[in-house]
């Protein structure tokens, strides 16, 4: 992405409260708020326009991040319908300041975001299906540029679900490995936790005590991110976890200290590596 100047306005002075975000020379605008300030958010004139929104939170059972992506011609009215859902604790809305966004445009953006979130696997996507929309070639190109700007702003607003994962090939010198029962997995620290690379192996059986991790692994199997391969499981794609310990626990089928389980090719533990860097 290109360098950009971001204008962040804290409406009530709180960095986690109601806030707006804009990029220089961009027609879009983001408005974000915690659930506790949604009533204030709904009063804003921008939310009567067409736009798309993201509801983010944490799954109470797995502890994983959750996200719901929606669109509406009147965002404020649509958000009122989500009041009964308890999985989310924050909302981020994107609208266009030049009022040229149509229903087809926001459905197109919604469809791409849902697909990206599902493919990335960084969080549980609460949408049952992706609607999407077909656009004329010129409109699609324009919306792709708009979306690029949105993705540039999202991490600043605390949403990392669409961040690109580490490239395994280009970062091979920093790879870490987790081994158990002749199986091996490779991964790397990231800004948001720890990514396990496709092709990594994991034990097929859960430990009897690993109830929470069992649910997490079964969820990944159901999504096709982990597949059985003889007497073990294989990661079918890169998956980013919240910590090295969560990544190691999925691989080993139970509670794991990721700081000692993940090691460099020379056998140095992640804990040692990070201690030497500080």
C-alpha cells in the first residue's frame, strides 16, 4: 500500500470510543464505536447513507474473534436490527462522502469482504452466506480502489481480520517449528499472534482434557482448514492464531506452552529468541 495521511477524530476524546477516520484525497469515511456508544453512533447523519459495516467481538466458547459483515442503504436502520445479537461488542461503518455509493456497490464490497474473511481464517465469520453483486467493469475497478483504502484504515480502527499473512518463502530464515510424535509444523510470529503455514501436521486425537481445544480443532476441520491424512491432520492453508500457545495447542491436541514448543531450525526456543531481542 502507498503512504497515506490519516485523520482520526475522537468524538468524545476516548481512543476506544466513538471516532471517525478519513484518508487524504479519499471520498470515503469510517465511523467506529464500541457497543456502549451505539446510541450516539446512530444519531450521526452519515449513517442514513448507503454503506457497509462490520460487527466485531469474541466467541464465548472458543475465545476466537468474531466478525459479521453487512450492508444497507440506511445503515442506522439496519444496525438497530442487530441489537438482539450478543456476539459483537464494536461496530465500524464505511460510507462515501460524495453520496455516489449505490446498493450494487455496497453489495459488491460486502461480498468481497465476506469472502476475504472466510479465506483468511483469522476470525469466525458470522454471516451464513455471501451475497455479493456484479458490477460493470469500470464500477468494479472503482470499488476495488475504495476497498483498498478501507483495508488500509481497518487495522488503525482495531480490526486486523483482513491483514495479509506472512509469506512463508520470503521469511524462511525466521521459521519456527513445533514437533510431536514424528509430526512437524512450521510457523512464524506475526503482529497479531502466530501463523501456522499450510502443509503443517497435527496429531489426529485430542487429549481427554482438551475440551476447548477440541472444539477449536473440530471447527477448523469442519471448515476444511484441517484435513485428515492417514494417522494425522494437515493444515490446508495458512492459519493465524492469537498466540503461539493456541497454535501449538491445535497442533498437539491439548494445552501447550507456545514459547517453549516452537523452536528455530537450530533448536532455540521462541522464548529464548525473544529474550535475546529485548
